[in-house]
C-alpha cells in the first residue's frame, strides 16, 4: 500500500512521513509532492490539502484528515465523490482540548488579563469574582471534544450548559438542542466556548446577533474554526463593550497575518492553533492504526460523514 | 454577646461589622477600635490582629480567624494562652482555591507566559507541551484546601502527587508523608503547589535546597503564606534557570511593596492574595454560624489546634 502525505509545511510533512513509515513498515509512505506514480496511491493523509490534490489519485481508498475536523478536506472543489474520509481523534486530543478549555475559561472567569495589567503597574488590585457555581459557561458543539470539555467545566464547579444540533445528555451539564433552543442556551451565558464542527450551517455563527444574546460582559473562546467567527463583529462588540474579552485559537487565515487587528487588541488573547494540536508521535499511532483497520476491514470507527460534514 | 472585629483596613472592618451584625441580630458587633467596654467583649473576629489586641479583652471566649490559617493570630506575642481559635473554612473557600490552583497549574503547563510574549510580538509561535498525564504536579499540604486542589488536578488528568505531615489517601493522587518521603515527593515534580499551613517547621520551606530537588524547568505556585518562601532564593533560582516560572499569591509583606523585585520579574506572576479570598457575604454566614454553635455548645467543628498551629 502506498500512502501520500501532505501538510502545508514541507518540514512538517517530512516529519509525518518518517513517523508513519516507521509505524507502517510494510507500507510505502511518501510526501505527496514526491509521488511519481499517482495510480499507486491508495491512501492520502492530509492537513489542508490544495484544490485538486486528491483528484490526482485515481485509486484512492480513503483520505485521512490529520485532525478531528474534515472541513479542510471538503473545501476542495475537485474532491472525488464517494471517497471515505477518516477523522483523527483520540484520548490525547480530547485531553489537550479539555486542558485548553479549562485554562481559558478559568482565565476569563478570574479575569487574568486585568490581573496581569495590574501587575504591570505594580498595583495591588484584588479582583474578587463570583465562585464558579455562580458563573454560567456554555459549550457550543457536543461531539467528542465538546462533550469532554463541558464535563470538565462542570467538574470544576461551573454552572455548565451545552448546545448541539441533536439532543445529548451529559452528567452535570444542562443541555439544549437545535435552533429552537439556541436563544435559551445563549441567554445568561457569561463565557461561551465554541467547539462546533465547521459546516455551512455553523459558518459565521459567532456574530453580532449571537453576541447580543449573551450575558453582559460575556467572554468568547473559539477553539473550533476561524470561519465560525465574523472578525469585524467581534472587534465591534469588544469596542462597544457587548463582549468583554475573547480567546481565539483559530482564524480565517493561518498563520494569522502579522498586521491583523487581533494581535494587538488588549481584550483578545491569540493562541496559534494549539488548543488540541496533534503531535506526530501520538497522532501517527492513531492514524497508522486507523489505516491498518481500514485496509483489513474496509471501515473504521473514526469514519466521518461527508454529507453531515463531520 | 459582644463581638469585636478587626481587619487592617478600616473600611473593610466596617463592611464585616455590618454584615455580622445583620446575621447576629441578638448580638452586639463592634469595630475593635471603637470598643468602649473591653470586659464585655466575648468574641474577637480578626484578620492580622496587632500585637496586644487580644490581651485587651479579659473575658474572651474564642477568637475567630477570618481565613483558614491561624498563623496571623498566633504571631501575637501577647496572645492570651488557652483561648480557643476558630478557623473559617467552607465550600466556598475550597471552591475558590480549586479554581486558582487549576488555573495557574494549567497556565504553567501550557506556558501561557511565553505564549503571551509571542502575541506581543505578533509571532505565530506554537508551543507544544506534553499532555497532562505526562506532567507531574505536586501539592504540598493536604488539608481541606490542599486535598481538594490535588483531586482537581488529578481530575484534569495531571500525574498528581501530594505530600503532608501525616499520611493521607486521596483518590487518583500518589501521596507521600513526613520528612522521610519529602525528597521522593519532590523528585521529578514539574509544577509544585504550596498549600501547607504556616508553622515553625514549614517557614522558609520553599528555598534553594528544595528548588534543586525538583525537575528541570520546574514551576512554583505559592498560595499558602509568604513566609513559606525565601524570596532571594527564588530570584536566584529564576536567574540561574533552576526554576522556570513562579506564581505567587502571598508575600512576607502585604500589600507587596511597589519596589519589590517580584512585580517586574517576567518569570513571576503576582496575584494580590486572591486565591481564596473570603467575601463578607459568604464568610459572614460561616462565621456567624460558628459563633452561634460555639456560644451554645462550647465548641465547633472548625476549632483549630493552637499547639499544632493549624
């Protein structure tokens, strides 16, 4: 079996090629740009493939997304129809997302941005906030990552809500489902975490309309996709005070361009898409196992639904 | 019954006087500085009383510390012998400490100080750290607050250790006890949280000797008492790289003097004794209930051990 690997950075691609080759000794793992016989390629392992990359391989059995989302694969207009897409999920990624969400919800809850500004001025300025059980936090999206994040926040003591397309039950979390319950979910939310999949229905969901429905001085954490957020609406909401602070891990263009207003807005914390970054070690083991399972059985547990979009 | 209240700030004292008076309608609650009949005072409710404050009241039945520690009461050289001391603890304080410890352990774990410096330079600099189960975190002191903090860290996924004077069992936490197991506890610790009581044995315990026994690049979080830390040893350890970062909530002198080196050290985060700050609302209810219980029964569950020191 031949596997072609593509990531936007050449050195990262080589890192993944070497890792997967060591885990799949009987297979041939190649950098996509170095493939000489496209007809031999049966699997593609990709992050943000370029338009037409997949169409080059007539005998593709499956595409592996290096990540939980598949939007970056589906956005290829020349994507061959009907090729199964395998997501990469696992305990490691879920653990990393739990950490990220807990860290940033707690940062906003205890107003660390304000506390650090006080330190810069050698100012003994005590910020006394409500305890977590008196703080309402909402998680949008209750898939693997969102459900784990919501449970973690509930365990930390927050009054935790979750919202998803279809109804879910999570211990310690008040859940809402579908468009009809969206406003009820948003109403009173003081810290909102976005972990929705990126689809045509969720694109631009973090917009002025949504911001206006949250509690006063609400904070936003986006660790899903840059396309969920309307950048200018966030900047306006921070300017007007509708939103107090935001932490953003994902952006319309990544890396975030050096001249983007987000970098220097004191109410925004920028992290460089690290919330739940896969490393080639852990991610490689998950992907190699999925490839071997798919090759021998024709399916695997992490198969995505291309129609649903996640 | 007459209750005399003292805190270092007059306006805070009045806030507590008003709150306690509203909760104890049959009692007389007075600011200590306004007491005209010292012989009538049966209870003192204090934070950092001055030397000799307690000795003024010949008929004192009990002293209430506005906080979990009683070191600030015991440090009065003229403290009358044998007067019971009641600590102030409760779910609210435990919850606040859990939040603080989780927040700051996660901040150091994900290296937020470095991440924020990258943002200041519009630098898309991804910091990839081990997942929490591969990160060893130690909690010194396993009383109410320490045990709850350790459990919270274990729930977040960290490889969590605890150390206390006498042996304790905490689910999900590897525990060590006594001087004999102290070095084994410290060895390999990457993030160390101090929640020990302040006693003659624990004074200055966060010193060069201890720092040298931790893992390389270890981080320190002190949310117990300023006297636990040898300030100059920490500054030297940060300078030499023995310690990577520190978060300090407590100090030898509070408020931390504006010219103290801690304020402007980029490797130190200063918070103004807010880890588990009592507010007059919640704290007042706990104290009023303890006073009523002590008055009617002669004891209460939160009685401290003056010999042990906590």
